[in-house]
C-alpha cells in the first residue's frame, strides 16, 4: 500500500492530505473522500504512512508535470493554497456525477413537463459523455424551471 499527498481542489487552508492507494503518480486528478463528500484532488507526491488515511476512490486524468509545476508556482506567487490554484486550472467537466450519486437519490420526486424531461435527458447524456454544452431554458425567473 502506498501513501500520497493530495491537494483538495478549491480548498483553502491546509495544502495537502494523506490518502492511500496503488499506482497513482504526481499529477493524477483523483476523486477522494473528504469529510462527508467526494471531492476532486490532485496527487502532489508520495507521503509517509498514516494509519487513519482514506483510500483514493478513482483516477480521472493525468496532468503533465509542467501543469503541476505551474499550479505550484501560482499558489506560491499569489500566496494561495495548492487546492485553490489547481481548482482554477482543472475544468469542472471532469466530474462524472452519476458515479457518485446513491441509487436512492436518482429517483426523482418532481413532476417534469415533457420539455423538461427532454432537457434533463440531454444534459445527463452530455455529462455522461464528458461533453460541455450550453443550454437555454425559457420561462419565468424563479419558477423552478
């Protein structure tokens, strides 16, 4: 079992947390458990063993070393955390929401119109295929469209 320093994207405060897993390397963007949520993080390097560390859930992509060094430089130059710096560099489309939605949360308790159902289906398909699109819905502001 190996241990890794992972910077949680968008997190202010502590720069890295220790997680365990196998086969990860510097620059891997990963899903990790953090408090009671699943968050994205980036593997910064290896760490010494920590018995209370949690397991890395899944690897998303690997960033080239130049990008990792750029994120570290930006955090240092702008006196920010690594997590905040990398959050600006990693596109939000790298979230595959369906992998982490509990089965009971998938059941909708909303009564959608046919148009709304078509749009939800299209957005869900695009998210599953990691496609980024813009959607425009017409209707009264604040109506819950």
